[in-house]
């Protein structure tokens, strides 16, 4: 088919038949509808826009495949624009890959490492591997999102890079330092996994891999020290990360409470709220190059004296001087608190500074090693008996009511069950986990950075010395369950995916030095998944069923096995992470805690003891809403919003359907997020959490009319079932039809 531009309407009709090839759609009415464009003064791009608009109007629950037709029109437009800007014939969809790399490197868009690490012959070879036909896997929202946010353009936003070239550049960039004899095979495998939409890399990697700017990691976790220096240093670091597009989790539990002493003067501290408001201002003002506001979640312990004011931070009423509307909040919760909530018992809150000064320890540095007993509650009870001046007794259920009131109004705070997290920490020998990240799926060791010295050298240079803390970095990518599982390629995908993630650590450009040190110490990665509801629909498994729970258990055990096995093989090849000795990986505890006793697991446990493991943290299930759209599947482990809905865009309305929506899958999708019994979601997540060494970004979907007792029961059920974190409580503005469970 000729790729000449749409100058005549008879060409358009020819294109319609080509775009519809292989799709279960009828285009006769569509052809009639576009006839009016003949002889008009519309520009070529305006014609494309109208063609897409009319195609989208055909999408509904019974005609989901029109999304692929619209995608092909949009791709055709991209092909023509790229051909014009790169000066090759529009009769071809893709031009010279080498010329693209050379051109964008000269323009300063691509990193020079691609042309310095790879020869022209290699680049030409990789260009020959590109499969333009795989562009037809995109839905319209998928290709629209990829093209507008992630494909490399010149500085004037002109189209240069096309979708398959983005996948290839990512593959080449991440594999650039692999041994030359095997490198081509690794590039080919990474391209295969990406271009078939079997997996996606995290948004920063998708946007920046192969380019001359930007980091590859999604988010970070900082621990704020209780000093003026520590607070302002953290704010500066957070601003740097926000500027570069990172989301940040911030633990504020060490900072003294309102009314605490400063340098021995009692009652002088303003507490954590003013510092959180300062972070709120940072989120607004350091706005990621104007694309969006910074994204920050602040965590505080439920025993912190400022917890009640903290829970009101995002409410829409009250004193606005005590509000911070542009950050998110998370609460760090020990088992003991949930026990007291359930029995309607008392709860005590303290000033962490006074605890350190009087008791000689920091309460946040402990956790309960077993359900119902442990060092944390021993230390907590010591604080109660000490009659500290800051001690305040409240009803545990009243704190919980404050949490739930804020959740129903704002979606937050997020819940972080610190005892369960630390009990399952594979690297408990090297530190403690205080909180999670922006999206609640990362759980890794943390500690604050401390300034230890400052002096002026003989040549009048001011030197500041810091003891770096564990400043957590999230290196993420996700498997598309809706494609990889049905195609039987899970093992093959994970095998290349872990290598890609491990290489992100070495090729990243991080603006904060502490993050580089932490990255190398633990070599932490977060292999996750999306497309869970998509997979259930393809398998015709009801969400609210034991069959779905069993699938979650079996599937995520398989994912865990291949992830650990691949990291062990990488350790043989490249070496284990520096803190492996003494970890739960090294002595087999990790496997014993999860009851992995089959022959294959025992063999893997023995291999890990001998050869080590490459990555100290391995798995985490992120929200990945954007990348799941690109891959044409459902987000994370969430249920769909609706089988069919309209998304409003600036120029037109985009209809969305559930992936592979047809008469066979509709019944599974019909019971969507706000209809489903959330207790079944908790059961599923408990089954998969057993196999995920970090955590899972897990939302509750509830009507705003939900009774407090039902929401409380959901939280208690999540905690009792061993969930480590929960993310948003997403509540509807109106009552939901068919929501029987939430009234029970």
C-alpha cells in the first residue's frame, strides 16, 4: 500500500480497507461518513484527526475492535510525519535505524553511548530486527499515550522516533555493557519482550532510556533526620528528585512533635506539620519541567504525638494553615494498634524526641518479631510506664475513625503495616524499613543521612561531609499477564526482564549521591505485573471466587520462582549484591518463611546459598496505570473501572473498553471495581503477597455511602491476612448499583 499523504479522498477509501484488515468490523457506514471531506480545504493532519474521531465514535461494548482501527490511522500519520522529518520515502513505514540514531545523537537527544558502544554494523543489524507489524498490537489509547509522552522528538517536538525504534533503543541502551559475544542476543530478547507487549519498563525508563538526559528510576524514599540541617537537606534532595520526575516517599517519624523542646527549651517545637507544608510547597513549585506537580507521600507513625493533626492535613475544611493539599499521606501502623482498634482499647502517643532523650532508644527502630509479641510493644509499654511529659492517651478507635474519615474524603492516608513488612524483610540484618514509597509497593531498608563535618580548606573551599543513609531507589518494570501467560512465555520474559532491571542500576543517572550508594549496596529491583483482571477474563474466572484466589497463589509463586532463579544465575555471572551475607537469602530463611518445600524450591534454595543472589530486593507490584494503557491491558492487580467508559480529552472524547472485550469476556468484566466484593480482592492479594518480597500497590474500591463498620472490617481483614500495605481508598461520588457486599 502506498504511504503517500492523504491528498485525495479516493486514497482514503483504499486506506480504510487496509486499516480494517483482520479486524472484526464493518466499515461501509464509516466510508459514507467520511465522504464529506472530499474537496474540502482541510489540511492533511486535520483529515487524520477527523478520521480518528469518526473511528472512535464506533467504539462501544459490542464493537471494541474499532480501537485498533483508530490506532492504525494514527500510526499512519506518525509514519508520514517521521518520513518527512527524516527524509525517507513515505512508501516505507520505517526508515534507516542507523540514520535515526546518528541524527538524534548529533541533535543531543540520544545519549552518545549508543554510537560509541555499538558499531554501525551492529546498529544496522538491530534495525533489521525491527518488526513494524507489531505496531498493530496497539490500541488507540496505547499508541496515543506512547507517541505523545515517550517517543523521542527533536527540540521542536517534531516526530522522529517510531514505536518499534523506542523499544529497540531501550533494549540497546540497557544492554550496552553486556559482554560483546552475548550482547546481541540480549538486545534481541529485550526487544522481543517489549515489542510484543509482554512487559513494559517503568515510565522514566520508557521516557529516558537511550536519551541524553533524565533518570531511569520511578521513585525514591527518604528518611528525614530530626535536626534543622537534616530537614532542609532532605527538602533540597527531594526538590532535586522532583525536578527529574521522581515520585518520593518521605518518612517524618523521627522529627520531634509540636510542643517538644529545642536545645532544652521546652515547648518550642512546632512539630511536623510546618515541615510537611514546606514539602507541599516543594511539590507545587518544583513541578517536573512544567509537566506535572511533584509527587510526594509523607509517612508518620500512628504513635507520633502529631498524628491527629497529620490525619487532617488533606481535609477540605478547617484551618487552611494546617492543611497540605498537594502531598499524599501514609500512616505507619504496628500490629498492637490494630489489636487495640479491634478491642476498642486505649492508645498512647509520644514525642519521638523525648523518647530518645529520656528512654535512650528510638521507638521506630523496633518491630514485633512475631504476631502478638516482640521488642516494639515491649519498648512501647516502657514508654507508657515512664509517664513521659508528651504522653497522651486516646482511644485507638478514634484515631482509626480519623484515618477512615480522611480516606473517604481524600483517598488517603495509605496504610503501612510495619511489623509485617519488617518480619518479611529479606535484609533485616542490615537495617529496618520505616515506610513505603509514593505508591506503597516498595519496602526496603532506610536510614537518615547525617552531616558529620564542615570546614574550609587552605584554598578557601568549603567542604561538607555526610554519613549517607539508605536512600531507597525504585527500579521497576512489569509483566503483562494478559499476554505473557496465555502465550506461555512467562519464564522467557522474566529471564530477560531481570537482566534489564539489573542493568538499570548501572546505567542510571541519579541526582542524589546517597541513592547511588544505596542502589549499589542492595541492587534492588521491583519486578511487577499488570493485566490481572484481563487474565481472569481470558480464563473465564470470576473475580469473586476461590478459583481466582488459587490462580493468584499459583501464578505469583511461579513468578517468584523464575525471578529468584534468574537473579541467582545473574549472581553466578556478575556477582552477588554486597550485603548478601547474613541476609535471609543467604541462610535459607526467606524460603522457609514462605513454606517453599517442594523439590524445585529446595534445589533453588541450595543454589542461592552457594551462588548468592544478584538483587537484595526483587519483586514489587506497582500501579503502572500508564504503561498498562500502552500495552492494552488492565492496570496492576486492580479490577477495571467499567467494561466501557468515555475519557474526555482536550480535543475529543476517547471511548475505552476492557481489553479483549467480547461476548465471552463481558461477564467477567461486568462486575467491575465498585461492584466487586472487596473482601475477595483482599483474599487474592493475601495469596499473592506471600510470594512478593516487597509489597503491592493495592486499592480499595468503595461507595461513599459505605458504613464505617464495613470499611473498618476491610482494614482489619487486610491486616489479619498479612497485607503489608494498602494504597488508596477510592470512593465513588454516588451510590453504586449492585453493591450488595458493602451493606452487609
